């Protein structure tokens, strides 16, 4: 049995920020691992843009989430989140 090492906080599905924090890496490191710019990763987390992935980026994301005992099926269909109120 594959036990999940990661507890979801929002609606039973992880946000990208929660995944990054569970991986214990900075936005810069997460962006590098996935294959996007730091600016892109920052905009995703802030809700300024909706995450989209190329196939290589999705494969990189899948490798990262496997470290948390997750699969692509554990991810939400949409990573978009409402912009935070500053």
C-alpha cells in the first residue's frame, strides 16, 4: 500500500505552494526542478496566472510529487487559486 506522506490542506487537494513547501525547497529551487522561471513560479503561487505545463515540465512535476508519495491523480484538475488579498 502506498501511504501518502503529505497531508492536503485546501479542499483535499494540494496547491503548488503546499507541494513546494512539502518538498522543503524555495520558489527558486522548485522552479528550477520543474523547468520554469522563478517569475513564473511566483506568479502561479500568487494566483496571478494559471499554471500550465509542457510535457517535460509535467514529467518533472511528476518526479517531484512522487517524492511525497503522490501521483498525478492526486493533483487538482486546476491549480488556479483566487488572488490573495494583500
